[in-house]
C-alpha cells in the first residue's frame, strides 16, 4: 500500500468510522470463511467454530486493526472530548458555574483588549497605510493644524501626492425635514480619496472637479447611509440639506473606513469650497486642516519635498494665520498616521492610554481570580473522582493518559468559556457604548468589540493560558494516588490537598482585595474632582452657548444680542439671575496673559507670571456662587472710567503676600500686545478651577465686560450665558430653547445643560474608569466568595464523620458553626496579609490617575477588607449551618 493510500485510509477511518468498521467486518468475515473452507475436511460442520478458535478474540483483533489503521491521537482526542462532554453534562451546576466564571474572565479581557487594539494597534483600512504621514510642528500646542492657504502653498510646491481635510460646523443638517445631531461636517480637497486609495461602496467619491466648482455634492460613510437610508445603494441621489443648501449624495465610502481621526467619525464629507454654500460669511477660511501625504519612508524624496515646501512657505511669510500663530523657528516633522490620527484636540490615545492600561491590569487580575476559582473547583471535583482514577490506573491506564483526559476536559471548559466570553464582550461593550458618560461618548465606536482575526487570536491565547492556569495543576495533583488505599476504600482525605484548596482561596481573596481597593481609590478620585465644583451648586447653574457664525447675526455686535436675550431668560419661572461671560468653571478658562508690573513684587527670572485673563458682567460672582471680598463690578465700571479688576485668591497670595491687594494696581499684557495701563484691584474672589480640575487653582484676573475693547473678538461668534436657577437647571432648558428659537431663528445652540452635566464631559474618563473598576471589584469579591463557599462546602462534606463524632461526644451545634467559621476567617485573613502589599503596589501603579488621595491611603484597603470579611462570612455561614445539622448516626453509618 502506498503512503498516499495509507494516509487516506487513516483519514477515512477517523472521519468515516462507520464505513471503516463495516469494511473491517467484511474483511474479517471473508478471511474467516476462507479458513472454515480449509478446515471443513477435518472438522466437518464444526469448521467455522474451529476457524474462530484459530483466529482468536475477534473483537480484540478488530480493535487492533482499527488502531493500526487510524490516526491514534485524533481518535483518542475524540474519545476524550466525548467523555469530557458527558462529564460536564452529569454535573450541570459545576459546569454552569465554571463556564460563567471563565466566560466572565475571558470576556472582560477580550473587551478591554479590543478597546486597546482599536485605539493603539489597529491600522487604518486603506491600502499601504504605513505610507500615510501628517505634517506637524514640534513644541507647538495643536501643532498638527494648518490653514487652507498653508496647505495650498505646500500643495503647489509638492504636487498631487499631498492632501488635506478639516471639519467645520453647520447651522443644521436635515434629511427630509428631520434634523440630525451632527456636530461637524468634514471638508476635503478633490484629491483626498485618491491619495488615501479608498474605493466607494456605492457611487463615486469626490474629485478635483467637485472642489473646483464648489458643487453641492457630498459623500457619506457606510454606517451613516445604512442608518438613514437603509443601504449604501439606496442613499445615492438622495438629498441632505446643510444649512439652507441641498446637497446631493454622489457616493458612499467603503464599509471598513470610518475616518482618519480616531475620536471623530467621518459621516458627511463635502468639498472644501462647497462650505461657502452653507457658511457664506466664514466658508473654510478659519477651519484648521490636517495636511497629509504618502511617502515611502522618512528619508524618501517625497518627504524631503514636503519639508522643503514648508520651509519655503515660512521664508515667504504672510501665509500663517493669527489663530495658528507664527510657526517660524519651530521644526516641522512628518508623523506616521498608519494607525489613525491622534493629535491636538483629537489626542484620544494620550487621553485614554493610562485608563485603558489600568483596565487591562484590572481584567488580568480578574482573569487570575477566575482561573484560581475554576482550578479550585476542578481540584475539588478531581478529589471526589480518586477512586475512578485508581481503578483506571490499576487496569493499565498510564498516569499521562489520565492527565491528558483531565486537560482535555479543562480545554473543553476553556473553549466553551471563550465562546461565552466573546459573546459577553460583544454584548457588554455594545451596552457600555450606549451608556458612556458624555465626556467620552464620542469614542463609543472605539469601545464596541467586533470579532476579527486579532481579537479572536487574543481570545484563543487567553483560553490557552486559562487551561495552563486552572487545568494542569489539578490534573497532576489528582493523579498522585495510593492505589491500594483507594481501591480498599480506606484512603483518607489528604491534609495537604485541603491546605492547597485553602491556599488557592486565600490567593483569590488577596487578588480580590487588590481590585476592590483600586476601585476605591478611583471612586475617591472621582469624588474629589467633583467636590471642586460643589460650592458652585452646579445642578442649579445652566450654561447656554450659541454659535452665530455663518448666520445673519454674525456681523452684529455682541452686546445688543445679550441685551435682547437676557431679559427673556430672567422671565423664565425658576430663574434667579442671568449674566453674560467668557468663562465657565471646568469648561472655559479665558485667555492667557502675563502680569508684567506689580509694584513691590519681583518675579523669579524663569516665571512668566501667566494668569487667566477674562471679562465678566456685573453679577457674575453671585450667579456662580463664587465668594468675593471687596466689591463686584457695577454699571459705573464702563469704558472711559478707571480700569478695575478682581483677582483670584491664588493670585493675591502669590503676588501680594502679607498685604491686602484691594486698592493696589497692576499691569498686564497679552502675548501679542504691549502692556496695558494700570488696573486697580477692587475685589478678591475665591479660587475656582477653570482649565483643569486636577491642577492647582490658577491665577485669575477678571475685568469688567463693559471695559473690554475687543469683546466681539474674544467671544468669537459664540455668545455664552450663565443662568442661575432656584430649581434644577434641567427643568428650564426647554424654555430657554424656545426663547432662542423665537428671538434668533437659525442660530445653533452648541450647549444648553447644567454645569453638573457639562462637568461630566470633563470627568467622563474618570467616571467610566471608576464605574468599570467598581464592577470588576464587585465581580472579584463575588468570585472570591464563591470560591470560599465551594471550599468550605467540600471540606464539610469530607468531614461529615468527624463532625458527627464531635456532636455525638457532646459538642453543641453552635460550636461546630464557630469551628467552620473560624477556619474560614483564617483563610480570609491570610488572603488579606497577601493582598495588602499587593494593593499598595497597585495603588502606586495607578498614581497618575489619582487625585486628592495618596496611592498608599489605608481607607480604600480597609473598606475593601471589611466588605470581603462580610461577604466571606455570608459565604461560609450556609455550609457551616449545614455542618451543624449533621446527624451523628447517619454520618458514622455512611462510612
């Protein structure tokens, strides 16, 4: 028989076992008939029986032939799988608990890895994404943005290999009269899609001709088209009204492409010049653009040409808009964006990396708890099967064969758990994406896990690690047997194995303490950050921000607009006061200025004396509930009067240490202007955090609204109102919207929410991190409790005779309960001794995410320990009460 014939026969004997068995039966019957024919002269009618005796045991021979012809390891594996499945079916409670535990651990790891993969590792779904680069300036805040004129200058010098895109606002976006909630519209040049190499899912993509003509056409994303029109093909030719201009859909991008910026999906894309159709007053003049290109390497001629064009533009001058600053003297670099753009305001990687890696550490600990829990369950179950293993070993089975059988059962559990975990990750992240805090809601598409090759490979690797963690050790321990004692039924439960069970539970308690204390640190951090705004009563402060750019009101002065709206707002029932402002705590902090002259104060040579400089209306401090010493601004503080200012307590302490600043004077200047005249200080306000809730209170200088010479420029077409209410601010939002729609039709409302809701935008990451940490901590404590309950229950079942003897000799039932509980407390305390130093290490690892609490603070650890003791006590009470109800006669008769 050739090798190919032999191999095909082996494959057929495994996957078509019935056919192979019938062939063996037919072949054996044929040889038996031949032997009977030869033996007929000597034995007559008994020839067939003589042939059977000559052949020997037919069943044994057939089995030997089957083993010779089959691929033994596949056959053995199939047998082990069938036996493992039957074992799981026979113990449904154990199987359900183990599968849920494994699925929970694997699912949490898969979900968090999926987020890390999308944010940190996934490449853009475009051809040769490693060649995509972005022009950026070093040491310049938001240095990746350029003006359209800057892009045109570089494009003319380099050629069609360079492209650009940016985003702009629109008054409204409507489909068939229904207004959509789209914050921004993407603007691209005509060569954008050709440079990226993206193919359309339907129709065509934008071209050079579309941009040159400023045509009213647009492209949508695949997800946008399917959500609003049912399919990509059905979207073609439909109309989307942007502002007052109808745009025709000419194409839909491919399904995989969702945009270059991680935090900002590209849903509606129009040619750059077409922005003039819905923003005639602004167009794309002040829109910041990313400048992109394709280069074969950092040292390629294309890269050198782009950087040379940038230098030429710098030397020519006159191309750099005031909003982006003068970049001369700053080194330009090309940044690879093969993994997507994360820069400037869109730096989602920098924003989320610490939180994601903290979550990854948490779910790894959770997986360890899961594995120890399941491993303990497997070890306990294996100890109840020692007589079965002893019989199999005595009948000739090798120890390696039984270990392999147990590992196959563990692998089966891990495989089914991985399936449960993937389903849990997909469902769980979908639910999480719908319930993200407002502050990180834009990243919801990065949170949802969709199984792909990388995520599936990660899940398989985690499942394999689980088999090694919870399967190998119980299998080895379970096969260390005294065959004689087991077969005679005289083997006692091993004290070493009991100690091993308890040690594993103690490890679970230690790991649960780590997760619970870490969640406590993060919850306290969130509370501390929120407490920075508590004095402002943020739930009763409504923040309203409008956007009048691109509307008929854009060229009007701001003050008449405030005079028009503020009396209307004051008439809303429940409103106490209304002021106009350029700053709101936690959201907007005003411009940066430098104090250049404070009589009697000498600054350090390296201190620029930066302060936050802002203009507010009279009544601002009362509306914000900011404490004020001295006087507030009044209507007499008008242009032409003495320049006055109110400074923050931090500025007063640092610049006027040891003396009262009220009545003193100081000068200041902006970065692009000369020093102002002297301002007299008329009040000192309490410190409030404007820029960063984690940072120390900034130095702030407040100036009267009426004395601002450039108020329109400071507001930038975005009027801002602070409305103090005597009822929850959310109850007056609808009334404020009606007033705005009636007084200023067509004006876009950028924000209308309470300060507490707006602060959630700033604290979204912390809120999500604290919530997930609490969930993981609760799961860890629950798993530790399950592990403790299982071990105590198992030990009670193995000590029934001992407990029966104790009761028969006079021990009362309360003493039995205390005995079991005392042993459980010992396990918890051992876990606490192990967990406290690990918790301190975990706290130090979380240091960058904490605020207002030291990583080694004992309160979270003590709180977690109290919870563990309480839950552990409850987990031990049920089996201990069961032990106390043991009937001595039944217990001793059973043995």
